[in-house]
C-alpha cells in the first residue's frame, strides 16, 4: 500500500528541487515512489501540474512501435507507425496514473498564489536516510495518509528545518 504525502513550499523552485532530490534518492534505492508531482499555483491564480511521467509521450512512443510492427505485417509500416502513435498519444492523454489530477487541483486551489506543493506517493522508504536529505528545504505538511504518530513525526522533522539553529 502506498502512502500519500503532500508538502507545501513557498515557490515552485523549492518544490522542484525537492522532487529532483527524491528522484535521485529513488535511483539509490532509498525510496520507491509510485508517483511524484509538483503543483504550482501561479501568481495569477492559475494552477499548473508538473507531472513526473508524460503519459502522452510514452503512449505515442509505444503506439508507434506497435503500429510499425503491425504495419510490417500488412506492408504499410509508416502508416501503421503514424496510426499507432496517434492512438497511443490519445490513450496516454486519457490515462491518469498515481495521484489523481483533480485532487491535486483541489489542493492547489486552496494554496497561496505563487506557492507550490509536492505530491509524493511513497511505496516504501528508508525514512532515516530520506528525511535528512529533504529536511533542509523545510516545507509545511498539508496532508498525508500516514498514521497519526507517523504524520506527527514527519511534521516535526520537516518543520525542524525552518527553526533557527
């Protein structure tokens, strides 16, 4: 079972930096994430989602591959690739994996303009190694699916970075 953690940051640059740090930690096998996304509430109030996986692009690439292979069977590989890419892109655009986009927009609508939030769907982690890596960036825990004790401990650790030493 995955745990959802939503952390608010004063700007999109900080949220993106923390996201990139978490992706580095995932490459080191210290955390396994099902999804990670940054949601920005722009100064004009508009909401922008920065997804980690581009499903449209992935769908188009896989559709082109399969379309080309099927096209070879009918001696029309270019037509098959074009048709497969179009179908794959359409399917990928309609696919929503990980954190629900509507939920992210609802949370972002309550944030201050100019701020951002990091949405992380954690499958497993090594908290004693991951938290110290993101702690210097501070942040404010908006929501989690953790137990009350785990959430309180996470809040204390993340907000501890904001306290002067």
